C-alpha cells in the first residue's frame, strides 16, 4: 500500500469511527452527516432500509446502540470508492427488545467530492462452528 493509500485508509477509518461514536451516542445529526444521500442499510435479516428511515430510527430512540465492538479485517480503496470488511458485535435495543448480534459486514464508502460518505452497509449473522469454516 502506498503512503497516499495509507492516508486515505486512515481518513476513512476516522470517518467510520465517528459513525460508530454517533451510533453509540444516538447522535442522528452526526450520523446523517456521514451517510450518503443514497445510503442503504441491509440488515442481517435481509431487510433494506434507506437513509431517512435509518436516521429516524436512531433519532426517535426506536433503535439504540448500547455497545459496538467492531474489528476491521481489511480496507481497500479504488479511486473514489472504498470498502471495509470485518466483524461486529452489536448490543442494541430495537423497539424495546434488547439483542446482541454477532455479524460479518461489508461497508462501501464513496468520495465523489473529496469527503468520505457511507453508501452501503450489509451484514450477515456469523454462525459459530467447531471447525472454523462455518
């Protein structure tokens, strides 16, 4: 990875950290500023949620994050598009029901105007097996 690529990845991860902090704090204003207008959240259940609905669920308190334990396994930059892949354990409350989700995720970030914005988030449940191959 070149120094320029490393700088981009560092900036991208800083933006992603801001997003995680905003989720944990329930800060819909900061969260909205980090999401692309065409943002789509693909939940581990397969349900797709657009930006406005996702931000409103945080702002209203319908969805609240009690903890986010995220491990980034890899980040790639392709011009003005980047991806982050990893694992996350979410401790959250949805509609009054507390849940802990262990997920693998892929996040797609775009930077058409020089500032990184999250465009897509997709996650799937992680099945724990004894063989390590799932």
